[in-house]
């Protein structure tokens, strides 16, 4: 188990929600014991990646763009453009 696997597989969120298998939980807990500061940093980062900021990062990782338009009085429009090829 490594930081990339933990982040990519959303292991912290799944662990906190009780959605890991018994084997995954044991591996995650062993990693947590060996690297407590790293896990806390990842958890803090996961919370900051929620909402539109997280969506913008995920769309950007696919080479796309996210535009949020929210004129006074609304409506708010969110447009994600992701390349197909």
C-alpha cells in the first residue's frame, strides 16, 4: 500500500464509512500505524477536495475544463468540458 493507492482508491473515505473489506481494513490500519502523519495529511486533503474545487481538479486531470457561471439572481450554471479522444 502506498500514498497513490490510498488517494486513488479513496481508501480514507471508504475506511471512515466502513466500506472496506476486512483485508483492505487490515492493510489500511497497518499502513496508518506506520505512517500516521501521512494519513492525516491525506485525510485533510480529501476534505479540501470536495465540492466544486474537487470537481475542477478531477475534470482538469482528464484534460478538461470547468466553468461556473453564477449571475446575480441566478441561475447558477456549471459546465464541464472533457475531451473524448
